[in-house]
């Protein structure tokens, strides 16, 4: 029997079991909005139970090279590029194809969750890796219902318990960065962090506070500032901190981009780093190594995070159950030229 005819019969069978028409099943599969929530749920349940495959899926064979979707908000950050390089390295060794989606492209129409999930199934991709995206439970649930393995790297918000997430030891890294500045003799240390609601930023902030408490150091008013993980925030933050009395003698930045913004603005203002103020970043990206002065930073194993994400997706494809739904890889402090004892 031709594949197309077999798919049509299966679609009709799904429609009969769900008590709806074949066009309604087609609408659900293609993520159309003009289907009620109750009907959509009933059809999806039957699709999952019957293991329905579209004609495009049925043309795929197990002999074909497996493919994984990778979704990033942007390729403009050194962080994302390093993680992607790790994914690509592992994909090359595992003979896996990587299909890249950049979700933050201006003017691009976002795919709704149901349509994105169904497209992954139709095109025969075996799983998805999401990098630093604010995917909520609704999009991720669309993949879970279809049995598509998803791994989220550094989620902005905690994902549901069915989804594996990977990150670094952010709390320990924040504590190590602050302890390094304390050991140099600094007591007026500011935290120039990322968005208040982002989980990794909260962990780094709490590590910073824990290190200060352990030495009996009180945080001065105005020493904790939040904003986007961007160099512009670093520049604005430095100007704000310089208006305070007493001024901080050191800044722990929530990521390297913020720290590099501080360094650039300090040069513009003729403030010497580290003679006048010390700066520590977080991520350990290549721009941190190449900056002037070279940036002291808490290094995340970004490439290993990418490699680990792909390995976990492939293990799930093979039917293995992950040992943990949350994986954290160790950070380590790399001391370079941007930190020194206070003036």
C-alpha cells in the first residue's frame, strides 16, 4: 500500500477514535488556532496513543543520519557561540546533524509551540536543545506530549520537572569571585548583575552575599544593580556606582558582557583598572581573555555544557532515563589582570 494512502487511513482512524473530522485532526497536527482546547487535547491524546506518523515522517528510515534542533536567542553573544561549538563538536563525533534556529531575529514570526513540535516530528528530528531561552511550560509541554526529548541550557526560568536543564555552579562561582576580591583586601564590593528574575543571576547574587556575610562585610546602599546581561548595562552601571559615597573599590559583574562594558567605560572616563577599581566577570569567554586589561572571570565549561546537552538528548532518544533532571558543571575562577588590592 502506498505510504500516502496508509497515512490517510491512519489519519481517518485517529479522527474516528477522537470523535472528530479528519480536517480537524489535520488542524491540530499543523498547530492551527481554530480548534478548541478540549478538542485539541483529545486529538493529541489519540495521536500519542496510536503513534500516528505523517507521510513525511513515514518516509524517514532509521538508517538516515539523526538530526537535532538547536534553538538560540542570538548568535551575537560569546556565551552562545561557545556553547554551540561544544554541541557541534559532539555532533561531529556522534555523526549527528544539527539544525540551528535563531529565535531572536527581528521581524521573524515565531512558530507556535504545537506547530514547532509537529514540524520537528514531521522532518524526522530526534530532539531539541534550547540555549538561554525563556521557553515557558506551554511550549515545552507540546514537545513532551509528543515524546520529543528536550534539554534546556541555562534556562531563564526553571523548566517543568519533565525537562532536563543544564547549567553551571552559579552560586559557588559567585562566592568564589567575591572571595577573591575579599582576599585582595576589598570591602566595598558592588554586584552589577543581570535581570532580577533570572535564575542564574539570583544564584550568583546569593553567592556574592554569602561570601560577604562570611567575612562580616555589610553591603552598602546602592551596591547591587540589576539589568540586562549586556555591555551597555555595564557602562551605565559603572557611572551609577561612581556617584555613590563611598564608591566601591571593586565590581563583580554578573557576566563577561557586563564586565567588558565596565572596562570600556572606565577607559573612557580615565579610570584605571585595576589600580582605581577591580573588576571580575562571569562566563570565561574568549573576549574576556583578549580584553585590556585581561579580565579576571569565573569560567563556565561552556563547550562541555554544549557537549553534555547533546549527549543527554541522544541518550533519551535511545530510551534511557536521565540520572538527573538538573545537571550542574563546576565553574572555576581564572585570575588575570583586572583585579588587584584596593587603592
